[in-house]
């Protein structure tokens, strides 16, 4: 297993800004053992992919994908298109897609299958919202989402990354705060009971000051970073912390 530092830039930055940010982070990184994954918006994928060409520890991922292969589906992008472009990863099932666009577990499952068919590695997001947490339904919600996402998928042969990303922790939400390790540990146990040999990372209000709470001995394999990944210096610190904490457990 290796550590993962995943930058989700969401709907931010133009192509020039994306390239400058990747260049700044690349210069600041030491020799790393894990994988750093940049996830820009669709129009900026080519610029990032070209910039990191030949750098095996740096990769590019898309923020979403459509499950169909082609056709009259205005505005969508297929897994085949992303693979042809040079993407290696795709974020699937992010809470903002579930909340804002009504994505279901069935939609997520179809997207995962499309990714795997075209040799893309899905970064699968699961997690409860604040009401579900208050009602103590976190375990039930996460278990259902994971089962739905992996229905008909041979997880023993597929390359996947699972993200525990509770919606109530995302930094764009008012009064958000990171999940506690107790919250995360219970969900990790559920994930590992369903699919053991898979990287599990955490997402939700991650920064360089708290990342050590999530990665390391008996913890998780990395982080999915939102707003903090838009700051080159801050994200570089996060990557360094991920590497340091992960290898404390080796």
C-alpha cells in the first residue's frame, strides 16, 4: 500500500492558474513514495496532464464522469474520452454530486463500471450528511452506499480508492469541522469488512495542521483535499505530512 494525496480543485482556476499551481507544488515536493493526484475541472485536464507527463508520482484525475459511452447526452464526458486524454483517476460519488445533482448509488455504480472498463481508477466517495449523523445512521448509510457502489464489481481484482467523506465536514459548509478519529475508525472498520485490500482515505476540512490525525499507523492511507489544495504551499505541506505519517507505520 502507498499513501495518496488527492487535490480536488472543484470549479476553480483557469488553465494557466492550474498549470502554475501544479508547477509550484511539483517544485516544492521532496522525493515521495506515494501518489499525488491533481483533479482539475474538465477544460484544464489537458494542461495538467501535459505538465506532469513522465512524472510517475504525479497523476491527473477528473472530478466526475458519465457512465454512457457516447450519444445524445449534452454536456457529459465519457470514461473513454478521459482515458484517451491521459487521465488515470476519476472522483466518483462526491457528496456535492449526490446533494446538488441527485446522484444515486445506482448512478455511482454505473460510473465505477465505466471507469474500470476503460482502465481508469475510481476514487469512490462515501459518507453521511449531518442529519444522518445526528440520527446515528452513519454506519447504515455508509454501508449501503458502499454496497450499492460495488454491486457487480469484482473488488478483489479491480483497482479502487475509497474515500470516507462525510458531507458535514466539507470546508465549504458553514460550521464545518473535520471528523474525529472515533468517527473515522468506526467507518474504516465497516469499509474493511466489505472490501479489505483497498486504500482508504479521508476527505473533509483537511489541512496541514490536522492531516496527521488521519494518516499513519492503524489510520488511513491518505487524504482527499478540497479548498486547502488551491494553496500550493499548503498542499505541499499536506503531501509532506502524509508521507511522514504514513511511513511512521511502515
